């Protein structure tokens, strides 16, 4: 288990480039299974979860050629379906949450798929009912083995259907889309997730020959086609990392320019941090954060306390609530952070309290943060990263704190952030990997 030693208090300065989007990558990589023709993908982040999925695809029989540091060509011409019966597949499938998205394309192209219950962050229940109920509506037969926690789906031929999703699941929408593009007839998905990453998947599939309309809305209509071809695709920058860098700049009083942000795809992320009092300038496609010694939380029109909560897109992504919460600890003012989707995601605040933050954990979903206006800085401690997003929030806290912090289980951060210590050290951070 690796750790990061972080010396806090340094002012950072310079340009930083966000990596390719992790959550988009997991969808896009699974989509290569839908065709026997080559698919070239660029701006792929070099992070643990993505690399593990690429390894799974290779073991499944996908031919992968590295074209450059962030660009790969995938060819899923001759897949080895017997691999699905191996212990190696069980181990790889359980290692990452995104592995569940191989089910849709495998079911569409081969009429069968199986998947061990996937792993990922320990942030509470993350049910998969939406995926498999939809596959059944498309004509698949589904079974779940409670003994070995395996999901199994089979279908002679998928047929289009109307479905109203019980939740606007991002991975669920992606999985259903990938199954429906090769189904016979028309599929209508209502209450579909419409995040930019789902839009990216739709555009890629359409370039491959799919017929998807309603892209960008929560009502998707898919006319099934017989086969798909190859394509080229470039992924968006990671919006979660962009938000993390905004919070980092504010907490450390640093002057940072975040480059090539694809600002129109960020939704409410910039506005959310602006409501925390963080100044920023949009310079073409870059976000410039000036050094600020103080930032003051906004209130509602009637003067009541600001509430930051997660919502389905275009609301704020839940992946940034941890960063917003830690950023609020040194603001002037009080914020209620309401994490609606996952019941275990706020439990990392005990570590911030140990660092000196003024936080009241109201219940598993809500925390009240009383900002200290940089009057009482956080202090360095030893702590453990519980999940990807909490991990980077703790890293931001450590960089702003007085003294030295040790963050254990840094592999959690590495799952979602590419060479984070190297990139931050390049602009003045003092982080050492142990």
C-alpha cells in the first residue's frame, strides 16, 4: 500500500492540464466490443481503473495497439467467450465498477453476457437493477446467482422496447444504449441520463452507424441497426478533475490556470464554486483562478444558508461534493452540503474534523460546514483515503494545512487521477510518494 507525504502551506502557480475523463473512458472502452472493425480512441487517462478495463478487454480477445501516450486502437474481431468462465475474469470484473458496461455490448453482439458483482468505491449501495430490468424489456433472460454473486443475461435476439427508467443512471443508460443499438426495431429510453459523457457515447455510436436521436435530452430514441463499423473518438477533459483544481486553488490561495477545459460541457461546476466565493476568469477555453487570501460563501436572496447538493445532470455531479465540502472549510460563511445519492460518501469528514475543520455531520447524507475564513488553518495529520473523490479532497486539505500530512491507501486516488503528485509538484506542491 502506497502513501503520499504532503507538506502543506505552499502556494502553487502555473498551468495545469486536466486528464481525459475517467467516467467517459469506462463507457467508450466498452463500446469497442460492438464492432469487429478498428476503433481509435484518444485522450485516454493513464489511471488504474481505465488500465484495468483495458487489461480485461485484452484478456477477452480485443487486439489493442498503443498509438501514442494517450491514444489506442482497439479491434474486437475474435473474442474469446470462454474467458467469461475463468477465475481471472472474476477477479478483473470485480476490481472495477465500470466493468458492468461490457454486458450491454456483449449481449447485443453475442446474445450472452455474464458479470461478477463489480467493485469500485465503498460509498454505499449502488444497485444494478436499472441495467438488468431494461435488458429484460429488450427480450433478454436474466438470472442472478446469489452463491457466487454472478449476473447472467442471454437473448436469441434483442427487440426494441419502450422503457421508463426508475433512476437516471449514467452507467445504466450507457449499458442500455449499447444493447439497443443492435436490437431489432425501435427502443425509447425515458428518464435517460444526459451527462456530457453519455452524449459523447451517443455521438461515437452514431459515427459507427447507430441511429440515436434525442442526444443531450432525457428522452433517447434508438433505431436498431444490423451492425456497426469503426470510428475515431476523442474524449472530453475530466470535469471532476477540473472542479478539483478549482477547489485546490482556493484552499491554497494559489494562482492556477486550468487549460483546455471544454467549458460549455462543465454545467454548474464553475457556478457552484463561484457561489463559494471563488473568483475565476474564462479565457477562451481556459479557467484562470487568481490567488485569493479570502473567499466568502454566497447566501440565498432571503439571507438563508447556502445548500450545495448533487442532482442528475445538468445539476452538480455527486463526484464533486467532497471537493466542495473541503473547500468550504476555509471559506467565510456556512454551507450545508447534501449528498443525496450515496449514504456513505460523507463519512470521510471525521478526518477533516481531526485536522481542525468545523463540520457537523448531521446524518449520512448531510453535513454543515462552518468556514474558518483562513483564520484557523487546518493541521497536518495521518489519514487514509476511503475512495477516489474523498481521497483527492483529503489531498487538497493536506496541501492547505500547516505541517506535514500522510495519506495512506493512495491507490484509491490513483484509480481516478493520473500522476497527480507529479503534476501538482510541477506547479509548486511538495508531495512525496512513499
